[in-house]
């Protein structure tokens, strides 16, 4: 749980952590396929590539990918407005640090000779990166539960603790057809506003944005979980007033306020992200090459 996890990150005594982590030894962290930083690349870019490739694998791990479609983008550290994206045609499980493609805000490839991207897919991402430089990473999904909730008039209900975590960080964007129309970018950015992190794209999917890659991942993961919980609850009992219970409004506000205590931390999601990197390593995932 994001709120609880964020609290634990601060509160958990070091002695309660596994000794391998407590002592800073994480032998499972790197795979045998890990590659050295290429000569023409900064350490910061390579680390972003490794983390972004790991994020693709994690999204696939939880079934949040959609064949070769949807994207996760991340800003390359540095003065240039450059971004990393999956090559068009690869499954998420095939994305690695070195095959990620570097593009500019127009979606044009920076390094000649690299694989093509899906330019239409970058339309949603590029406008967020341009308008909100505080958001380093943008994850877009087409999951069944996310789309199902996006089709519901009331959107994500303040029904579960998980849904309440993000209550004030969620905006909505109306469907305008496939995201090929550049003029839609203005409306999408307006719906994201200055402080939202998540957009529920009506009739389409979800968008989760983070100040870091781990933050975007943890927000994507928990908003997806909240959507799954809502759809499952509705499938069991119909709707509100038909056997479903919402927490009292003051409790909704309290839960969100408690969770927001973690949002100020730039390390949000890092502990969970590192744990999942260790799972990837145990599975022999070759994302670091
Ligand atoms: Zn989409």
C-alpha cells in the first residue's frame, strides 16, 4: 500500500530489514547479462535506461501491458529535452536498457540507426513531458479494469483504501478517438493541470506520471489495483445504494490525507521498485543489457 509503504520507509527500524538490504549488499540486484555503460553515454542516461527497462518488465509482470502497444516514457537527465521509449514492435518482456529509443519532444529519433518508435503512441507522452517537466516518467495502460472504470460515469469511486490514496491526484480526460490529433494535446494537458499525477482516459485507459520512474510505477500499480477492486466489488453487488458501502466522507478525507504524507517524498516507490528488481533478477530477466 502506497501510504503505508511510504510510512514504513521512514518508520521501519533498520534491524527489521533483511540483512542483505540493511548492509547495502544486494547481490541479486544485477543480472549476469548486465552491460557496462556504453562509452558515448552518461552514467545518468544509462541508469535511466536500466530503470525504465525494469519498469517495462514490471508492468508486464503484473499483466498491465497490451501486446506491442502502449508506452512508458522517461526523461533523460540533462539539459536536452530527450526521452526514452520502447521500440515499436517489441513486447515489454523484450525491452532492455540498450534497445530503448531516444527521441525528442516531436518524437524524432535522436540517435541515427536505432529502431523506430510508434510516433502516434508518443503523442500522449510528449505533451505531458513538455507541460510538466516535474514528471519524469509517464506510464500509459489499456488494462481491462482501468478501461472499465474509465467508462463509468462516476469514475474511480472513493470506495476502497487503495482508491483513496490518490483521490486528489486524479483527473479525467474525455475520449476523442485514437490519439493522433495533435490538438488533443492541449486538452489533455489542461485536464492534467498543474498538480495531478494520474489521468483516467475515458473509454481508453489510464495514465500515471511520476517524478521518478519508481513513483510512476507505484502510482500505476495502485490505481490499477483500485480499479480492479472497484470492478470486482460492483460485479458482486451492483452499485452504490445496491449493497455497496462507501466510507463516510470524513474518513475518505482522512485516509487521503494520511496517504498524502508519503507524496512529498521523492523516494516514493523506491523500496517496492528495488524489491521487484530483485524478483526480476531471480527470474533471470535480461533487462540490464
Ligand atoms: Zn492508449
